C-alpha cells in the first residue's frame, strides 16, 4: 500500500474515532434524562436501536467509547507502519 493510501486510511480512522467518541459523550451526558420509554440511538444517520431503555443508555455509551479507542489505536498502527 502506498503512502497516500495509508494516510487516507489514517485520516478516515481518526475521523471515525472522533465521531464515535463524540456520540459516546453525548449519550453519557444524556444519562437517564429521557422522556417516555427510552431513546433511539443513531450514528451517521443509521439507526442502531430505536428504543433503548434508560438503564441501557450507559452501556451504549461505553460501547461507543470502546469503538472509538479501537479506531484510534488502529490509526496509530497505520502511522507506525508508515514510519518504518
């Protein structure tokens, strides 16, 4: 894979990681302050779940945090491969 392709992948992974982290922070700040039975969780216009109960919001936030850290670690891996 050439340098431009690797840096493109790094940029996409960093962007994806930041977006996932932002969604996790949004869900964490929401907490249990919801009206009705629950909330719908959407990411990049894709519906993840249409009815998440109040108790499950924090687990979705943790899932988004873990996914963001995995994406950022993967981007660091591509940077490490590129620097050799």
